[in-house]
């Protein structure tokens, strides 16, 4: 019997300019007294986290700022944050101010201060032991300062496991934030390079959830088998299509004219809507490829990110194989791929075949200075086997792909992504 039920979950949402000024009041509704604000050094330098912390005092809430988040977090950096929270706690609630790195770190902190064990106990199999938390987590407010990750809406946190040189995650419904506070004004300080990479993450969230395996193509699940990622469904489709429409209007403008408040507003709205879509439908091949691409980085230093360490930012890593991935998935749902191409570039002279969406993506990526494929960030043909091995470890993501992905398929997609144009 095939599935006939889809599920939908989302945090509470407060969206709009000035929304971050109300977090003290929001937390006072949960009867909390001590709050840990979690951020990274770059965001801390903007003053936003300290401002968020200070406004809580008028509601009788003591707030402290931890600014030690690592951009593109690792198991080691998350363990440092967890140790800090345990040593300085107990805390009644957590607030993350920053990009996906801060929000994901805060999810891990909330998990490991509310439950016993260590990080590897909860990391997805086969990298970790995939243990489910026994205890409920504390109230958690996610305040994104970048437009892209969607982490404020999802049930997952992403990290690099250094010893295994792989990017993976923790996934459980209890990780979903209690409240997402999206204030577009906080994104005005986002550099162009970050806007490009994070914006491609928004786009791939929308595209991957829109082209994901349909929820009713799976075998029927029992209630305890249901997971947050249930496949493409009518609700996620609605969010994904609207996100693509917003991106078509604002993405290029936000990259090239970062002071355009209307474009920043639309990008923040697109990120929120794409997050509400993929947080329920799921993502697939580009994200599965992105984990080893980011985890096995050699010596690439992207514009707009900390200059003292090599990294391939998550959104950039996702985008680098997206054109080839969507060329490969085309046959599963040609009408969806063509619909996506028309939403993203209504005036683009694309054909009606598998190259339509890759052409739209490549044109966009060139315009916003995304590197020209895997070779441009330091990989060559000799690295493909290791990348494929890392991709195939992401079975939770690949299960959502509209076609079954074999090792041969992964090799073809990654090899075809060495140089995109």
C-alpha cells in the first residue's frame, strides 16, 4: 500500500523589520529567567547579538552572549559551545543570532544540555549513532542574519566531523526552533559573497523540495515511522514556488546592491518560505553532494568569509553540482523542472529539455560570481571517488531523490560538475 498521508511542521514565526526588537517580550511568555545568546565573532561585531541580549533585562531576563561559534561548525567547535553552556548553566532558553552556523550550534547546545550523552550519540548514522533525545528541549529562538540556510525552520543541524572528513547532521523534530524571528534589517551587513552563496542555498532548498520524490510514492508508514522529510507535497510545493518567484525578482539585486532594502526584504522572505518548504519535503542530491565537498576542502578561501581558514561555504557547495544534478533528475518530472525554470527566469530563452534548468542556474551563478564548478574550488578527477563515498553516506537525503542514485550516477554528476561553463 502506498502512502496517503503527508505531515507539516513549522516553528512560530515573526517576520519584518524591527521584529528582533521584541525578543525579550517573546521570551517572557515562556517564563524564562536566564538566556544564553549564541553567535559567531563576525556577527557579534555588528552589535546585533548584544542588543538582543540587553533588551531582555526590561522583562526580568538575565542574558549572556557566547560568541565562539565557528563558521561552518565542526564537532569540535560544537563541543566547545556545549561545554560552555553546561559550565555556565543552567539556562532556561537559548537564542541564536547569526547564520546557519550559529543556529545549528545552538540546536546542538540545546540538545546536549537537555539530554545526556555526547555529540556522536545523536549524529545521523552511519557517521554517528543516531540516538533520539529522550527529554524535551528548552525554548529556542532563532534569529537569522543571513538569507539562505533556512535553519530557523528546520529540524536538523549540520556540522563537519573532523576525524571522518565528512559533513553530516543531527535530525529530530525536537531540534526545530520554538520561534523564528526574521528581521530583514539584520541582513543589510551581509557581504556580497555571503549573499551569493547563501542565496544559492535558498534556491536549492526550493528546487530540491519541489523536485523531491512525491510523498505518495513511498510505501505506507506507521505513525512511529513518520519523519519530518516526507517528500514533495501540496504545502511544500506552494512555499517552494513562491520562494522561486521572489528569488527571480530580488536575488541579483541583493548581491549587486546590498543596500537595497526592498531586495533584502524579499530575499529574507524567500529564505523563510523555502525553509518552510524543504523543512517538510526534504532536499536531495545537491545537498548530499555538498556535505563531502565542504568536508574535504583543501585550500579555498571564499570572498566575504573568514580569511584565515579554507572552506567551501554550505550554500556554495550545494550550488556547485546543482546544474548537473537537475539535468539528471529531469526525467523524473520534466514538467516540474520546466516550471521551475520559468519561475526563476521567465524571460530566459531556455529549451524544453533537460538542459533548461541547468542553463538558468549557470547563467545566474556566473552573474553572482559563484565559482565555475568543483575544479574552481580545488577538486580534480582524482578526488571524485572520495567525494562519491561521502555523498553515498547521506542516505537520509538521497532517499528523497526522485530517482534512485547509484554509485555510477554519483560519479557522473560529480565529474560533470568539475567545470560547469
